[in-house]
């Protein structure tokens, strides 16, 4: 069983609550702002799980209620991958197109963002 399958099974078996305002929370997350919890308080990132298809899942916990939530992040777009490719061609250190100041790290043949778990292609 691959690691990703075990992550998906674990995420499904945990009682993680869905978030209704994912787009707004993602904007806050990419900007580095605190994430408001639906129950009051703020959400704290516990873990990022990258998926085989390039997407990712983040487990968040409310600091006031200790409820845990699942935030899904979509895989990179063609435009984002092109931006990373252009940075590499210019000889620059590639940065995450979503987090802007976060440097991408090499994971096998991929460049990945450690904060969002997204793969930005094989180079």
C-alpha cells in the first residue's frame, strides 16, 4: 500500500469536519494570515499531505474547540507551472506562485511547496 493511499484512508477514518468557506481560507493561508475558525478562535495547521495527483490536503485544528478540519488544495494550474518553469530558465530559485515568498524544494523530480504541498511539475 502506498503512502498516499494510507494518508487518504487515515483522513477518511479521522472525524475531520469540512470547511464551508474554503476559498476565503485559502486566500488567507496563501497570504500568511491567521485562519478564522467556524467555531470561533483560529485554525492551526497540523499537517500537509501531498497527493499523487499534485493536489494536497491540510489538517487544521481550532485552538479554542480542538475540532479538526480538512482543507483541500487543488493541484497547480498550467499557468503556475509555466511561471515556475520561467523562473528556472532565468536561473532564479523557484518560488511558490501561491505563497510568493516561499521557495520551492526538490522532491524527486518535482518542485514542491512545503507550505501547501503542491507539486509544480517535473523539471
